[in-house]
């Protein structure tokens, strides 16, 4: 495993909404015992653990300690800056909260005219081909997949929601989220359709950095086994971004960009 400088993830921001980071913010990541209820806020934000824009309720998925999707997460409230609900914790174990579409998003761009004015259309090249002028140049289709995730554990850590599905781009917390302790290494693995991914760029920002300008983001890159480790000296809440440009985007795109936003807590010991 090795550390590396994080390259700019600006290419991932193909639209203004894509420029926001997805922040899933449970009020607690560890609770004593079920049954209980945990307040959860989700926001598309420009700042770490700050509310900016709400998200659609349709793309919120919660998986219980048995690994199965929970269909009833209670009333979801969408305000001006965030989307909120109270998550029922009915049994002990680890729960996973995910926000993001199950299908990738496609953006096709091209230039046109004497000034090479750039235009863009939502959709793969096949979907928008009839909308592109015949004299268009520099036509390129980008495939984007992005989602946010966070975990809540009641009493005892379990692995069902940690295990990979081997579908799409996945970040696996090898160190269990309930075992994040300051001063100890946290390990992650990046997978794409079940295969290890080298070169995933990681940046981790502390909520405390809002109040202490001396706290610099932690940066790392996955190795040939898709593994990376970071060490966090201070307890608190953190937001990690995992970004990767795929080499094999498939027949529907020229480039593929994958992003996972992961919020978590580190406890003091």
C-alpha cells in the first residue's frame, strides 16, 4: 500500500449538480442496542457535514443487519437544504445507508460553430445521436457512476452489508466501520465488478477542519490489490471521496468516472 497526491476530481463534475459531494449524516454511527431510532440527514453539499441541497427520496436505500433492503424507512422529509428520516433499528448489527442511482448517468458533449462552442446532452451517444448536429465536432460520451454511503452499528458489528456484491464500483471497508479508532490504520478495498482496482484516488476530510485550518486532507491511492490504508490521529467525523477513471467504459461511452462518498466516525481511545 502507498500514499499519493490526489488528482483533481473536476472531471467528475460534468454538471453543476455533479459538483456537489453526497453527505449521508446519521446522528450516530454506533448505538448501544436495538431497538432504537437514528436520525439521518442527506445533503448534496459543497462543504463537509454541511447542508446545501436536498436529495430525492427515491434513491435512498437502507440495508439491514441481515443484508436485505429495508423497504419501510419511515417518513422521509425533504426540506430546502436536506432530506431527513428517522431510521428504525429493529435488530442488532450493522446497517448500510446508500444514496445514489442504481444506473449510471451518461453525458455526451460536442463542439460546434466557428468558435467551437461546447454543448452537452444528457444520455449516451446512442440515445442522443439524433439530437447532435451533423457538423458537430469533438463528440465524447462520459459514463458517470456516483453514490454516497454510511454505516450504523447497533451493539455488535456484522458483515452482511460489508460484503461485496461484485457489481459495479464498490468501496469495501476492510476495517469494520464500528472499529474506527484514532491512531489506528483504516483499510479499504476498491472493486469494479468484483475485480481489484488500482489507482483509485482517495481524499479524507475532517469535519473539525472547519474550525481548525491546520487540518489538511488525508490522501491515498489504492495499490494493485485495490487496497489502501490511512491513519487518523484525531477522533471525530470524516468524509472520504474515492474517485476513479475507468479504462474500459463499455460500448456506450468513451470515458467512465466512478465516485463514492463515504462518511464515518472515528472514536477516541
